[in-house]
C-alpha cells in the first residue's frame, strides 16, 4: 500500500505537492496532486488514510457535477447581486 503523503489517492500519481506552507490545520497536513489536481489531507504523523472531510466532503471521488453552485454565488462571482 502506498502512502497518502507520496501518492495521489485519486490517480495514484507520485507527483504530490505538500501544501503546509499555505494551508494549516493543527492535526492535518494538506496535499495536492500535480497530475490531476486532487486535494486531500492526512492526519499529522500518519501515512493515511487520505480524507477530504476538512475540505467540505468526505467523499474521495466526487464527480464534478455533484458539487452544485448556488445561483446567488454565481451572480456574485460575475459582479451581479
């Protein structure tokens, strides 16, 4: 089994960037796959399992369409209120 600190849990790529310099949680380290863009975290001092619970979803493989954006948020993003 590969470490969630060195391999992406989504695509298994070894091109993993640690994000500790820009994201902080006292009990977790954050990572991003440079191959597929997947974001996850791992409990400090552990090699896994990978989780997304602090990122708003515990599901490791959500399809893009399953993350709806409310119409009011889209309007604000385009300068309409």
